[in-house]
C-alpha cells in the first residue's frame, strides 16, 4: 500500500456532521457513557485519593517520560497478571497511534508477511499494509458468527523463500470484535496462539472492548497475559468512556519488542500530557464503579435493540452481540447500508454503514454498525422505530416484487 489511504469513516463523518456537533440521534458512537470531569474528580475525592486531585490542579507542564510516567504504567499493569509489570506497558495518546506503532515495529518490511481480517476497524485491518508490509487479509462472515477460522489462518501462513516472499511474523485480531460485538471462544484463542507459537509469530489483539463482556464468564484472557509474543492494545475510551482523556497503551511480555516499540514511538507522539495521565489514573482507580455503571447501561440498551430486531425480523437481522457497546445489523429491505445511512441522516439519525469497515462490500457483509453504550440511546432507538414505522409497508411491498 503506497501513499496516504482515505479513512473509511471520512464520508460518514461528513454525512453525520461530526465536526459540527453531529446529528440529533447518534447510534454511531462506539464508546460507553462518558463521565464529566467534575464527576471524575468527585469519584476520586470519595475514594480519598486527595493527593491525585491535588496533583491534577497543580501538576507541572513539563514533558512526561517517553512512553508514559511510571505511576500510570503501574496502574495499567495492575489490570494484568504477574508477567506484566510497568516496564511491559507503553502509553500512547489513544489506541490509534499504538496500532500504527506496532505495525511499523513488526510489519514495515516487504519481507514480513502479516495476516489481518475483514471487515474491521481500518487501522487494525490495514495497519500492516500501511506500514509497508506484505499482508493477507482473511474474510470474516456472519454465517459463522464473525468467527476467526484458525484452519484458514494456518493455510495462509508463509515460510518465506529465496524469491523475496517473507515469512509470516505478525497476526492482528480484534476481540471483542468491532463492528459486531462478537467474541471468539477460549478454545479458538488457544488454537490460534499455539499455531503462532509454533512459528514464532507475534499476535496483536485490539482489546478495546475487553472488560465490557455482557457475561463476565465469557471474558478471554488478555493477549499480553496469554501468549509470550502477544500484544494487547487498549484505550480508555471504550469500556471506561474516557474518550477525551486520550490515553491508550500496548502491553506485552516481550521486552525486546518493547524496546523496538519505544524506538518507533520516539518518531511519533512520544509523550502524553500529564493532565491526561492523571485523569487516566483517576479513571483506572475508579474502574469498578465506572465499568459496572457502563455495563448496566449497555445491558439495558441491548434489550431495546433485541426487541427492535425481533419486532422487525423480516427487515433486519444480526448476530447478537456478546461484548462491547456495538452490534452489526443487516437491513434486508431495498436499500444498501450506505443508502439507509443516507436516509437516516436526513432525519437526524446516525449509524455507521458497511463502508466504514471495508473497502469492498458485498451483499453478505453489508451490515451497518450501531453503538448502544450511552444513556441517550433509548431516544435514538425510539427515533429509529418511528423511521421504520413510516416506511415498513413500502419496504415490504418492494421486497415482494
């Protein structure tokens, strides 16, 4: 891949007036309910963490250390098992830069082969190609619940040869899966990592929706804990709803790789702001309250979405989500997801059409994404129901032709 690719979501952001406050009813957002800064400060005070509040009000505006201050990295490391310490954490201003950094560190040579999956988040799916590597992108399908076919991964692996074809060194997955909110099984995770270990392959998992499993018993181990060459990429924006804090990270057991990641990061955005670091620690130390509250909102809103899909099952179908605040829905009527998104935008409702998750769309994968992590989602679903009610008979008549 050469040049700067066009962001898949660029057209959608223009359609939904993202730079001008957005539409009245957003089902586009993929994050959980955000706190206000005053709510976060109140939570911190109630926990008795007054030193952190004091530092927030009086911290220095000097540079922070490259890759994040140790106190924040220690709080992040506490999310993982004993093999992840502060030195196994690299902090970024969000997960987007983390994904790009990992791709440059692991997949920037044409002699390096990577495997990704589609549809998906563009930086996950295309990151290795944007870094200059050789990539095989395997399709995911609603027919098997958007699950990774480990046998297909094994078939796609390369050993490398003398003709310039590189060996497979990097696999990039996204679990829980965006845009559908589905989740791979523990058995599939183990098979994939066993396969990678047999070839010395690094596996990056975009885990931005981890900790938002609708049933906690289905939660997978973090890739950084589970596999010695695994990388976990996380951001505060999704489970914690702390989008504006702009803090994400990579966790990995591989300290040799960590050194390479730090070198790549140096030429990007090396230092997060101290204000963001302090807010991130406030968020992480209030995790129990924030995550429980956000999961309550998500579960309530999911019930409303389930009723919507059931009530209009002749018009809409989905693979029910099991994690995160997102779901992928297919419209079975006479419009593509792009056309439906255009019509919804005209009445102030935002969804994310399939073109936000792939550059080639066929009928099987023409699913649009809805987000249901915010407290305002019930009003948006009511508006969606009204939109459907006003058009359902016309759609059904056209489907009979």
